[in-house]
């Protein structure tokens, strides 16, 4: 069965650079979520989209933006990267709201 | 503020024993979900219990929900070494559109 696909798997950036993370949800899933997980931390909700419209917003810095495209894939854009942005970034999708989430394998971002 | 708080933070048991993990939350919820995460990997959904349910079973998993105490427990029976992972509870908060809030995980180690 198709799963949530994230790319890239690993990303190394310098401070103040920009990064773009991509997420391809499970086909027919209408809701996409982005989470940030620091080492030994719980996943922190960043933002979600329902039917390509922003649905909920969490602790997403102003330096970050996200969107969902017509083909339902989503991108998380991160600018002016800081050392503290180093984390595992997960995308998840669900069929409907309030349902179980299917997570991708994550993008490990390292900011040097 | 932290929605889900799990306890204990770490649990070490012998294979074959039962493992019980608890989670508390603060606000009204639609449902509560448990997820499992192997080190550095994506989260995997285990079980979902709705706010009007008190107990749910899935294989070796048993989840209870006490909305009056705002708490849930996850019981894994006859544990196996392969159950070694971090476990998170997550809440779908009433009033949120598409947002699942995770608590701090419990690290379970099952010794062979």
C-alpha cells in the first residue's frame, strides 16, 4: 500500500540558508500535517491543510511557510535557518479530520 | 502548554510481562490516539479511542479512557523485544480542525 512520501530524507544546511521539504500524502487523503521533532522531544505540530486550504496553525515560526498544491502534495519552506531548526520534520496525512494519521519517514534537517 | 503528559517517562520490563503506560491531558477531546515510534523513524498509529468510549482492544493492546480524570492508559500484554520503542499519546482537541497534539513519549525497553 502507498505510504506518505517525504523528501529529502536528509538535508544539511548552513545558518541563514533556506530549505524546502516535500511531502506526498497517501492518495485520496484530504488532510496533511507537518510536525517538528527535536532530539528526545515529542512531535510539535506546525501546520495542517484540509483540501488544500490551511486548516490549523501551531508553533510554526514566521520564517516558515507551507502550502498544499493542486495535486495534494505539500511543501514546507524554511528560511533564515537557525541552529535550533535542526530536527526531524514529519509529514502526515489522514482521510478526514480527527482520524488516525499516517506518517512519513521524516526529513532529518541539520543546520550547521 | 503540554496537552498530553505520559508516565512513566521510561519503562524497562522483561519479555512476556505486561507494560502499562499512562497519559493525562488537560482539555476536552474528540478522541485520543496512541502512536509508536522506533528510534528516528516515523510514528505508527496503534489505536484510537473516542471520547464516548471507555475501553478498546486491538490484538495485544488495550486502551482505556477516563474523560472525567482526563487520562488514558495503554496496556501491552505479553510484551516482546520487538515492542521496544517510544510510545506517544495524542489528543484530537475539541474545537480544533485538523490538529493532533502529542504528549511526551514513554520509552519502553523490553529485555529478551
